C-alpha cells in the first residue's frame, strides 16, 4: 500500500469540491443569492451574507475561475507591469490598486520590467496569454510593438503615473487613457523654489532616463528652468541603480569632488532613496545641510520627514493613482463608460534640508 505523503491531509472517499449549489442548499437560499455574495455583485441581507460566507469557508469553496472565464469570456483578472519592485511608491500605488480590484471581485496579475521596454513587451504578451481583461502600465513611453499587440488583442490599456496635461481628463482621439501627474511640472516647481532661494548652481542625481520617461521629464524640467533664467545647465549624475542609498552617496561625492567654488549649492535628487544617500554623503564630506548644500528628493516616502535634516521633497499621489486607476478600469470593463479624472497634484513639501546658499 502506498504511504500518504507526510503532512498531506487525507481526502475522504467520494469527496468533491463544494459548489455554489451546495452552499445554497446548506444555507437555505437561492443559488442567485450565493452568487451575489461570493461575487460581490448585489445586495443581500447582512445575516444571509454572513451565513453564506461562513458556509463557503467551512465547505472550502473556491470558484472555478476557468469555467467562469469560459462562460463570460472574461477572466476578471487585470494585469499591471511596473518598472521596479524596489520602488516604494510603486508598491504603495499597486497595493491600493489591488485592494480596489479585490473589492470589486477582480484579481491582480503583477510583473516587473526592470525599466526595460523590451521586457515590458514580453510581460504584456505573457499576461495576454493568461487572459487578462485589461492592463495597467506605468509612464507614457512604451514599446510600439507591445501597444500594437495589445490593441490587436483588444486588451484595454491604462497608462498611469506620468501624464501630460493633454493626456489627462479628455485624451486626444486615438491616445491611450492616462491617470497620473505631470512630472515635468512638478520638477519645474521644485527647481524654481530653489532658484527663488538664490541658488544658481544646481546638481541633479537621477536614475537612468532610457525607458524611464518620469526621470527624463524631471531632469529635463531642471535644465529648462535654469535656461529660462539664463543660468548654466545642471551638473548631472545618473545612477544605474536608482533605489540604492549607496548610489546616492557615490553620486554626491562625484558632484562635489574637485569642484571647489563651482560645486553646486543645491542638489536635486529624483527620488528619496538617492536623496537619503546624498544626505549621508554630505555628512561624510563635512558639509552642513542646508547651509553648504541644499538637498531635495522626489516621492515623500515615510522616512523623509524623519531624516536629519528632514527632507524637502515632492509628494507623489501614489495612493490616489492606485485608487483611481482600479476604479476606472473596473467601470470601463463593466460598461459604465467612466470619465477620466483630471491631472493629480504632486505637491512640493518644504522641510529643513533646503535653504538659501551661504553666499546669498
């Protein structure tokens, strides 16, 4: 006789998975009531709902997703391809996205592209093979082959995080819908704040700008704001690993090394992780922040207010993006033709890491 694998439960003879009909019989209600409760698609009295959910748990009920997908030609699964699993703001936004989808009876399928549009295309094709009903992408710059493939498969695509004013609210005919904020405008506001403090020599620490339209827009905004005031372009240090504190430290060392009087009096970091590293490097170099050099970030992660000095940064509306994106996709898939929200606001949060330059 074959021995049962240690730790695996015994299955009683004749056992089969519970069905919605089994739950309905046990609860003394209709199958339609069970369906409304389990799919969260209609109103059922609180006591009846509680009884159905309790029986579903006791009977180890799980919906037959494959059968449901065949019947409705929909999987109730929405895919999302994000550039990095290391970015805490992406994690915050995706968590809100997932929670709203779950409340509406949808499942999230998540993948990462590592800031590589070719990898993003491969992930999009894999998600299409898994039958996703729609796909959420980060940013506005994507592989044309990927977008063409998704269009041919009639898979709706929603762009998030980086929106130009013309792309939000009412996109132009043929343009993909977008929910997010204007990275160029947000970085322009932060740059002008530093210029108004009296800074004239700026440094920038950023992640790579290839296949990353958010970083490219922020860096471009700094250069444009300086040019508008007749000032020289910023000193730029790019980091291949933009979510490592050590990269921010190394970049600030490079920006200040041997520059003397030409060293930047303010350094704009394009995320808070790099800014944290820059603050550590400033301490190693014996520089007082903000007297010797001001430092800004971009994200407003949870630790930003607790750093010493507290970090001036741009607060990204990550939760609002996740909420709005999930709600819009669900409404679209269910035929409610929702309007796109206007551009969200990325707010400059001024703290103690910035001030006028010592010579001002």
